[in-house]
């Protein structure tokens, strides 16, 4: 891989600590969600929310890229749901559901664009074969 950009962030204190990017743009307090036995502090985020935000933004960019390459004019919205749960080995595992809304094309075209974007998106490539990713496409 030819590196074009590298993001750098540091976490301290695990799920009850902080996370900060090296440039200071990202700086968040972390808290364990209630579903994992934590306080559910709503003034803090968690790794699953951060992953969901990154995946949604990346997938939406990939979708718009493949639409432009296909000479389609679309508007889109991607919502990522990242779940954490118990794995069969006693540890934990992630799962993702991407809700992709697309306007400006038919349902068949939207489905095709979403599938193509799933093959292009770096987050989709990174998770392929590692976690379950479900795609839900809706024409807006």
C-alpha cells in the first residue's frame, strides 16, 4: 500500500479514559455503555460510536465515488449501527448494519451502487471476512 494519509490517535484509560488525535481536533472522554455494565455517561462516547461514525462517513464517500464513476447523480445518507456482543470463544465480537439511503436512481441502481461501494470502501475491505456487515438499501 502506498500511504497517502495517516491518522494518529492516542487512548488512555481504556473504555473509561480518553481518546485524542495528535492534532487535537478529536478529543473525547470515553465511558462504558450501560449494555456493557458501565454507567452509560451520555457526555462521553465509546469505541463503537467512533467506529460507526468513521464507517458511515467512509461508506458514504465510497458510494458517491462509485455513483460519479457510473455517471449517476445521487444524494445519500448512511447510518452505521455497530454492535458488540459475546463471541463463541468467550470474548467479544463486533457486527455492523449499514442503512444506506439513496435518491436520484431506481431501487435496482441503488442496490448495485451500494454493492459496488461495499467493494471499494476501505472500512468494508478491512472488515471483510472478519465481522458480519449487513447492507440495507432504501431509495429515498
